C-alpha cells in the first residue's frame, strides 16, 4: 500500500507492504522514517530502484523542489542523489525533533494535518520552477531577478541541489511522463514536452526515468495500482 497527502511545503507519504519500484528522478529531497531511523534522501537527478518494504514500512515527507534547505540548512548540492542518516546533516538534537514529528504523523496516518517542516518562503523557488517549466534561458531568469547569471546558477544549485539546466530537464521529463500516461504517441509526446525530436526524448527520458519512453508507455497502459508520485513499474 502506498498513499500520499499534501501538506504545507510538500507531500507526506506512507508505504507499507509495497513491492520494489523504479522511481524516476523528480528533483525532490525527502526525509524518511523507517522504524526509529530517520534518513534524508538528497534531491534526485537520476532514477533509483527501491527495496520492498519490510514489516514496518516507511513514512516520509517529500519537499517541494527548492525548499528543503529551509529545514536542512545546507547547500543541497552536497547531498544530491545520496541517502544518509539525518544525524549527519542536522545532528542528534535536530533529528530528534523531526523524528518526533514524523512519529506523530505515522501514528495519526492518514488523518495528518500538522506541518512536518517549518514553513519556508517559496516565492523565489516557485519563480525559478515556473521558468524551468517554460525552458526560459538562464540568463533571462537571472536578469529578471537582477542577478548576474553566475550568481543565479550558484543560488539554484544551493537551493535545489542541482543546476538550472537539470531542473529544465526534469520538468521536460515530467511533462513527457504525463503525456505518455495519457496515451500520447511517442513523437507527439516529444514535441509537446519540448524535446527537439524523438531521439532527444529517448536519450533524456532514459537518463531521468530509468526506462525507455516505449517501455514506460507500455507499463503505464497496464498499470492499475497506485505508485509514488513520479514512479514507474516496468512489467
């Protein structure tokens, strides 16, 4: 069983008895409670395969891209595509506080309403995210903020955990996944998602999602069980 619910700043999810799944990169960072252990999964830029749940399962909070720094207080690029104990980032004291919040959420699931992470101003990250969806060139986004392009790129890397070009790539792949789930032909999905051509779609999609567009489309057509946001399962 996998389920999720929106909370301020991101998405709370719970997984119990779930099978192994291929999780495409979504650019998000997560904090995860497994038993009494709290882990942090850095922002993802490549696909990964999860292990099947053990008896206790897991509960986690997935941050909206560009906002996890408000809790973790580090340059997010230091933990990109890594899974490590939260103690290594927040120390025992900071981890204990978050562990207690996650444990309360697990006990109350699915009736959870209290925020997991402190509120973070999202205006800047939302602004960058919107431009990435439109594939706006970096120098224009930087100019819009009144920053030199180099400063803009450095700030994006620290807040999101990866560069602006990677964010654009992730958004393109997300659009392609949505189109393929809806049954769009490959060439149509490539054009509408913003790829130069179908080979461009194939190259980037496999890097981000972990399977070819054709495999993904075939799996989506046969799937009936709910999976984590952005996840895939290949038959």
